[in-house]
């Protein structure tokens, strides 16, 4: 009888001890919520850019469109969509999302397609000097002849892309020089 009570006491103690240990879940002090340092998560348990992208990207194109952004439970992505979408392609990619989450404010990249849509009054897909001047785009007005590399007196999408890429690269170089 003495052995029986001792065995029963040890069994109950072991059961309670193991129950308490397993009830806490994985290590990391986060209870049963999968603690640890949460691979891929920022401090405070917030998901990182790749996790947000995978959660919201329902069509698996590695980009978030406005419809997908509207599925953000907090509403922050949809609310700040235009600010996060720095290249104005109406899509948020991983780099734009990372920049937004890290607080780096990338300057808005100019979209030649959008620029042509906004300025092209005659609908020919090209910009002439009169259209550019009428819309008050000072940069294009000042640099029109430099941008018009084929000298046809109109700016097409390829010329605009080349110009803005060159401008973007020169801006990055000057920022690097300032840091060095």
C-alpha cells in the first residue's frame, strides 16, 4: 500500500509537471503563440515586408495591387498605397514595402507612361514642346532638347525612361558622395 501511494504521487506529480511545461508552447516566452524571435519578424512581433507581401498577395504575382491592399486588416497599406508605391505603377513590390516599413522615404520615381497620359493632349503617345509647356512641367520644358535624343521634336516613352534613369543614377551618385 505504501508503494502504491508513492507511485501514484510520483505519477500525478510527473503529469502535472509535464502538463505545465507543454502548456507554455514553444520556447521564447510567447505562450502558445509560437514565440522565439519569430523568424522573419521585426521587433515587437510585427511581420516583415516579405510576410506582409505573402499575406496580401492573393494572385501570387509578388506585388500588391489596390484590391489586395484593401484586404489589409489594419487598413494601413490601402491608406498609404500611393505613398508606398514610389514608382507609380499602381503596384507595391517587395522593395517598396521594405522601404516603407524601414522608414526610408524613397523619392517618387517618375513614371513615363503616367506622365504621357497626363500631358499628351493630342493622344499620339508622344509629348511635344507645346503640350509640355501648357502643363507647366518645368523640368521637361528646360531639358526638352536634351531628352529628345532622336531630334523629332517629340518625347516618346523610351526617351523619357532613359532621361529619368539617368537623372535617378546621378542623384544616387551625388548622395553616395555626400556620405563618403
